[in-house]
């Protein structure tokens, strides 16, 4: 099937039996016409085709061809005897009629060449007119091969073309380069027609542009122009080229008055094409075709030219082009241009890409500051009406914090590529201007702290922002990534000074929490939307901000004028005394934390799908959770009619009624209402006796060695797995007692906490021991204009059960147990923080402070870093927990035992790396150790070193820390299970150590060929020999 639509009209081509009777007919040569060749598939004229029956046989007669005579001395074209007075069908066989007029034929020459040609038939209006016909030969004009006169008709023979311009334009989109090529080649053809043929082209240019098989552009149907013999003028046909350009650029709009048409939407086209089209009205063919080397501009020495637009092209030319190729067209403007005209030139021609929302908003603010309302309106016109309205809403007093927060970030050009003005249609109705304003101010504080010099703000590029956003330098993995990106100049490429780059790198590594941007802002607001939907039913409808509305409904506790309850668990509280302003803010924070714990049920917005899991469903009763949220609101001091209405309805009975309605909908069942009410009450009462709430037991984790959170899950609504894991820790004492252990990665809880403080700020909660944290840039945290600073207060501990949940027995004993557990956890966290490995990433360095407190070894740097981390454990004087594992005796950490096989007579210290003794084969050491093992040994066969651990619970943390560090160095672990080699991951490495006692650590590779113990040990020995 042909790719051109007109081909479908060709129903049949001549076959051999159709022309077998023709005298002198021979099979077409290889380069002639054949029914299956492409000539059939690409007809050059845009009309229907009619197949003709073969006529009577005509012998192929050789006809003498006469060349045109040379021009005379005056340079005039002379009439020739080129046109033959005979029928064209003596030497040509026509087999198809092209078009509806019946005057164009697709034919084949009956000569040895067997060429396919086009023959056009013309009426002769006066005698002698055909004497002006001559053959043509130019790469941009369809060749006129022959001419015949027969019975008052002229027949002109042309070479066959592949496709016409109108047909090509209907099938293919033409871009600037293709349009320019067509115009240039057409001008060359017209110049040949004017200067050599000495006539004006009289045809409709657009319909007579054709392309041959090589893609050359050619002007067709030159015969009528030769017969008309109209002498060319200086500007003949130049306007036709402009008209041709209009047909190409806006097809289908040139029908009414083709000769006077103009470009409808010039702003949609390249400026150079628009200017060229206009120039065809005033310039000649020769002027339009002026070529040659670019004219050089000779400027006086020391002169400076102000660049209005196009700097990006000049910089690209300097970087990528050879010196001889660094030239381009420039437009020079007088120095008398006023500032408004210069601004118009900059903005009109800076680039052809569509302006982003960020570009438009920044320009609106820029011209508003310059008090240039006309330029403001021009930039506003680039926005849709809906977006213009959203921008205007920012000027309402309620939304000033959001407007001011956006405007504070105007100097950071690289932030604005991802601005989404359309998202304001969902952000502004949430009525949380203080929260969103604080978030935007925090973005400014982070980047202003990183760059530290306002002169550098403009050098922040979008790629740098994209690479750094959501990274948290507190995690060693992110910190090492930041260092690498800075060292290879992937970030801040516009800053070349090495001292400045080093200062910026240090400042980035001091940032606490995530590095924020507009990308995180326009993702985190979706989470905020779910939280607002969760707490909104507690308040009446209002035009005030949500925070102000909550404050207006705060009445405090009845039994205490200056005390507030701090929620520490589902039904646990402690009471602290503080000022009224601070009480309001703390209560406000606790409402949003409660919304974070139950937002799927309260807002009906499900968490995101976790990787490898099904799409989460929303489970639970909205009525029960709304009642619980209203009960919390009352406990911490809020009061409203909406809260009282939620409390008046029994949540369990309401949930039972909702279930019955869904099970037996009224549009399908006739329901006994009295019985339904009674059944709902009975189910509600039974639910109270069915279950009791589960209290939190596991301590919160803000960091981990493995499980790095990907970028898309570091902001916005949490995924289902993270939501379920973190829900029990979303209380105010956990959020504002942020002391992450330095490790490779932060957990999802740390990122949820960072989202919360990005909206509500860093404060000090009464009664918590909080580190000095400057999450807004690494220095002292800035004052939050939207959050009151909470001061230290007197705290009274209280275990409290609220509502209808019965109090737990032995409350005092439980409190002491909780206190003891908390003391143990605080001890562990403080101890681990002091002695955590500094090597939780792929970049290993040696801590200078540790070098003076431990002996130096000759092992590689990463092993020395592991030694630095575990050295403090080896210096403990007290014994571990008084319990043994699997019947082993109680052991002191200082007790030294002999690792048989690895050690012959001298037992070396525990928890340190040692080299294999000289002359000891790794296979011999492993066999002897496995025969009688009383401890755990990790053997690094490549380095021929080992480290010993006691098989007791007190050693688990240091053992796992060592194995995690080795895993960061791309080591994998192998153990022997009944003479079989088993490759193990870190999932249950402590259990593997207890069972196998000997764990091999080596580079990651395929050990499939060493499946048995003997083959594996022999392979290790061979590696040593190599």
C-alpha cells in the first residue's frame, strides 16, 4: 500500500497482454517502467487516474532531436525548431490519465531508455507560439524533454517527479529548516527562469513545486510560461515566493484571496521566517538570494556592546564551535533605545520555548517592583484566566504569608522551573497561610545559608536544585553523594572558585533535615491537604485561617488555668504549665499529629502504594476515629458545637449503623428501622467488650544502615508500609526529641518528622531533652514569624486514661516499668551516639579524635574505620547482661579466648582485626576452627585477616555493626551448612553467626562453582597463591 493518499485511486496498470500486440514493444529495461517498481507508488500529480486501453500498434520511429541554437550577440532567446509537428504517441505510449481535466498523461517512451514521462496537453491560441519552447536543464526546474504539435494541440514532455508539495504538506509536518530549504531552492529555479529562459513564471507556484527521488526541489509546468514569453521584471515572482510561504505555513486559509493573504499568527513562527516572508514584498529574486561569507563587523578597540538577547547561543558557540565557525547574524540597536524598549526586546526574543509558570511569576513580580504596569499586564496575559485569578488572590490579606514566602525566593532562579500556579487552586482553599508561608521561608533559609552570599544566588541552576532536593546531609550516604556531586562539578557548575565551592560544600553538609525546594513544596502540600480534611469537621465554616479558627475555640482545661495536657500515647497524657499562647500552639500541633496518625480514615485519602505491595485500601471506621479526634480536642482544651456533636454520638453504634446501611441499602431492601436501631446498639455495645487499644512498645528509629528511601517517597503522602510503621510514633514528644543516631540513611519517620517541622517549625517542648537543632540551615534556627517560641516550663508527669476506656490495673507499677525501660533506652541511645561507626557510607575516612585513643594498625583504611567504631566496646570494664545464649557460659568482654586454627598458642584480643599467622593456610585454619569453635569468627580471606566475637547478646550490636560496615564495602558473607556453601545477606546475620560460628567475608562474585566446603577452601587457597 502506498504512503501517498492519491495512489489509492490507481486501480490497474497495463499488463503484458495489454500491449503484446503493439509493434516493436519490448519488455521494459531494468531502469524503465515495471509494474512493481516505486514509480507506480508515487504519482506526482494530485488528481485521480484513469487507465486507458491500448491503442493500435505504432512502430517506434527514431526521431532526430535538434539542440537549441545559441543566443545571439544581443543576449536574446531565439525561437528554435525544438517543437516537432507530429503526434507524441509515435514515440510514447500513454497508459494513464492524471487529473480530471484529461490533459495530463502518464506515459512511457518507446525508446531504448523506456523512461516514464509526463505529457501535458495545451490548446494553441495563436500560431507560432510553440516556437518559443526550448529544452530546460536546471536542478531546480522540472526538465522539459520534448514538445510536439498535432491538430492544433501542443504536447510538452516532462521528466517524471515523485510527489508534489501540496501532497507532501498534507502528510508531513514541515519545520523551519525544511521550509527555508524549499524557499531557497525555489528562488534558484526562478532565477534560472528569469536569467536563462528570460521569461516570467506564470503558473501557480505552490501547486507546481515537486520533489524527485533524491529530494531535490523543482519548479514544474514551465511550458506555458515559455509559450507566454512574458519578459521578467526586477521583482517578478518574488511575491509568488511569499505567497508560497504562506501556503506552507497556514494551509487551508488561502482560498478566498490567495494573492493578498497575510500571516494570521506570526507569533507562532520563527522570527527569521516571518521577516523573510515580509521581505518578498519589496526585494527582487537576486536580493532574496544574496549569499557569500558573513560580513564581519570591525569595531573600535575597547568598545563594549550590551547584549539584549541570545547570550545562551553565544556561550554555546564559544564552548562547542571551532574559531572559524563562530559567527552568527546579529541585530544592532541604537543606544538611544529607552529602557522599556530594551526590556521588550529581551523578553520577546529570549527563546522560543514556552515560558514556565515560574518565569512568568518572577517577571510579574519584577515589573511590579519597577512600577511598570504595562509590562505586568503583558506577562499576566501569558497566563490562562484561571491562573491570573489565582495570582491575584495572593494579594488578599489572608494569603499574604504565601505571597511573601514566594517572593523571598525570587533571587534563586534555579528554584522556579517547577512552580505550579495551578496548584494554588487547591492550596489556597485550605486556609493554612501560616503553615505554607513557614515552609516557603524555610526554603529561602536553606538556600541562603548554603550560598551565604547574595551575589551567588543567581548561579543556582535548576539541575543543581534537582540533584540536591530531598537529600539529608545528616545521613552519611546522602552526605557522601553530595561530596561526590560537588567534586565532579555536577552541582553549582557556574561557580568555579575552588575556595567558594569548598565553603558551599561545607555548608550543604551542615543542613539539618531535607534540602527543600518547590518540588518538595508542591508534593508535601498533598499531605497537608489530607491533614486539613481530617481536622476540618471539628470547626464551623469560616473565612479565617485554620490556625486562627482553632485558637478562637481554645478554652483550656477546666481544672487548671495555665496547664495543658501533652499526649504521649493513644490514651496517655502528661501535664505541663505554660502561657496561654504557648498552650494554644501546642494544642494545635497535637491536633495535626493526631490527623497524621489517622489521615486515611479521616480524610478518605489512602497512603501511596508501597513498592512490591498491592494498592492500599482504607480500613477502619470514620465515625470511631472522628469521635476519638473530638475526644482528644476536648482533652487538650478545644470546644465547639461540631466537637460536641461528634462526642454526643456513640462511635461504635454509628459505625454499626453505617455497616448495616452498606450491607442492606435502602434502594434495594425494605429495612425494619426499629430492629436496625436495636441491632446497631447491640453491636456497638459488643464492640466495646471485643477489643482494647494496642499501646506503642518499640522505640522510634530515625536512622538505619540499610533501606535507603528513594526520592519520590521523601516527600508527600507516605507509602502504606511507612505509614503503618511510623503511626505509633507520631506524638509531639517524639517529633521534637529528634536525636538520630548517625548512620547511612534516615528512616521514613525522620522524613515525616521533617515534613511536619517544615510547616510548623522547630520548637522546644516543655519536659523534653532536645538537642540544639538548626534544621533551617545548619546555624541557629531563625525566628518563625508564624510560630510562638515555646519556653521551658515546669512539667508534671501524669498517666491518664480518657473517655470510656477503662483504666489499666497497677498503674503505678506500669509507670515504673515504663520509666525503667525509658532509662535503658536513653542509656543505649546516648551510648550508641557516642560510639557509632563513622563509616556508614561508601566514603570511608579516619576520625582524628579516635586515632589517639586506640592502637594504630596497618590494615586498609576501611578496616581501620571499623576498628575506630568498635574500639570503645573493647574498653568496657563492666560485664554484659547476665544471661547466656544457647547454654553458653557467662563471659566478660575482656576475657580472651583462643581461636583454634587462626591462633596457635597466643590468644589475641576480641573485637579487633588480626592478620593470619605466617605459614597458616586459610583452609587449615577454617577446618581446625570448625572442629571445635567456642566463639564467632569473621574471616576476610582476601586480606587474610579475622575478627573474634563472643556469642552472647551483649555482642550482637557490635557484630551487626561490623557486618553492616563490611557490606557497605561491597562484601558478601558465606557460611558452611553441612558441608555446603551458603551465601547469606544481612537479614539474619546474627543468627547465622551463632549457628555457623565461622563466617567468610569476601568480594561480591559468583560462587556457583564452589558448592562444597572442600572446593570452596581449595579455591581460597588458590586465590592466595595468585
